[in-house]
C-alpha cells in the first residue's frame, strides 16, 4: 500500500481529516493548491475529488477555468494511480486529451478510473485513466483521458 493511501486511511475518518489530507497533498505538489481540492474517495482503482465554486478558479466569463479542470483531472488521475499500482512500479503522466462538454458552473466533482486493470511488469507501458467531471446537478461538463506511463522502480 502506498504512503499516500496509508495516510488517507489514517486521516479520512477524522474530523477535518479529508481537508487536512488535501492540504498535505498540496504541500507535496504545491501547484494543486490553486484549486483547493477536497478528497472524497481514495482507493485502489478510484479517486473522487471536489473543488468548490470560488472566484479564484473562474475565467473571465464566470465559469470554472479550463486549466482548473485540467488540474483537477491530473490530480485525480495521479492519486488514483498512486493508490493502485504495485509497490515495485512508478508512474508519470505521458499525455492528456480533454473534452469540454458544457459550461462548468458551481462545484466540480471529478472521478478518476482506470480503463483496464493494472499489471506489474518488468517493462514500462501506457496505462490510460479516464476522469469525468460533473457539476452539482450531475451534468458531465468535462472529460479527460490521461495516459500514465508505468515502469518498474529502479533498484538502489
């Protein structure tokens, strides 16, 4: 089990534990603090994150900015991968394609899921993750497909 998933298990049931978890992840990867993520679910094969509707994530027309949605997708996919892959593997995002499906208004709810089960391998391979983002009404406003590159960890 990854350190990120162990920390989630320790904190998620505590009062303000999910908020604290998001803050700690943002200390490790500071750029994600720009969206102030709130983790809802983190388990092998699934990550759910919410970002609140705030001016700081808006564009000039008052909707959630495209790059805030991309940040949300990348964080969700990365944390799902971190919670899922075998201890002997490592990962890095290799590419991302996105679709803007509707105006993004209100809080955004992202769900990251792998397209197929992970396998431990002696060779690197692409592992695609799909992230869907819905608004408060449940309308899908954004979708991303992120290709993660998985490879064996280097031995020290």
